[in-house]
């Protein structure tokens, strides 16, 4: 995934990270965007992806997840920046590249879709294994923390302001009831286009998510915010929200509640 501005806390991935620093390090994290060489190589790569997805869909419902991408590409370390032609030619890509390819496939189908960022809970042993693998490939492990990980996926509209969340690295739709335990989704941010979209509320299962900001899930979710749309006002900065809802709760505060 793309590390735009690597400072010490974001890139070190050191052991012993406290819950507060583990969450706050990703609060203003950018989404991973594939680069373009400005030449036919990357144009052809994007065209190939759309054609391949159309062929694999084979007349099925447009909202079927593009599982063929996960079948084609194993999940693992990717060195960034990563170009379109490099991504489609690779055998192993990380979650940022999986999310970017799935996003392109959903768009080619004519669906309304956005990129999504996740914070998930995993055991320290799993995190240690992943850190070793990324280090061996000399790729930044900035997405790893002490029992938590940063992850990327997609949000696809399935109804009126209702979305489903796709995890391309796993090749499955996320379960909105799994917000605790191993692999549980603790926080989500859905990237939207522009100031108007940032003020939207989106439904995911029983969750009411504010677009454009981090939303706490599970035990951190406050039911009263579902009836208080005005709580987003203090979270907006220049038309783009950056702090974690509900009630403008920051990722650092969320971490301290763990």
C-alpha cells in the first residue's frame, strides 16, 4: 500500500506499540493509488482488467464480487509506488493494489463505488509473521501495529445510501456483525468525492457510517449518534472530515479504550 509521507511512527512498525499510537498513526493515512506511466503499457493494463472482469462475470449479477482477482493474484508484499502495468503483471499484490483493481472492475460495471480503509484486530503472532514476511521482501510494514492492522477494501452501493464492503485480499464481502475478535473490523473510512458526499450517511448492515471520516465500530460505537447527524459538523475541516466518529472521537481515544 502507498506510503506517501513516511514519518518515523508510520514507517517503523516497531514492536511494543501502544493502542493509542497504533490507531493514531493511520488517522490521516492516504488511500493507495496505482500510478500511470502515461504510456500505452498502463492504458492496456486498465483495458485488460475491464475486459477480464467482463469475461469472468459471464452474465452474472453486476454486484457479484470480483473473486477472480484474488484467484489471479496472491496477497503479499508490494513495493510502492506501483504502476498499473506492474500491478496486472505481478503474481503477488498487497491490499492496496487489490482494492485498486477491484475499484476499477466495479467502475467498469457501472456501479457506484468508493475506496475504503479498515482497521482490524489480529493476534500478535499473526502480526509478527506478517512483519517478518514484509521485512524479508524489504517492503515497509507501516500497516502493522501491536495486534492491529491497517487494511484497504471497497464500498459498493447496493441500495439507497446502503453499501456493502468488499475485501479483495480475502475475496469476500465483510460481515457487518463481525466487529470484534480475530479479524474483527474496528473502524472504517469510506473515501468519497467532494464536500457534498462527505456529509452523507451510509448504511452498512445495522451501522450508520459517516462518509469521508473514520467510524468506530463494535464496542466503540455509540448508538445515540445514529440519531444525531449534527455530530459530524465538528469533524469537518475545510469540507473534508479527518477525525473519527462517533461524536468526533479520535483514533487515539478509540485506542485508549481498548
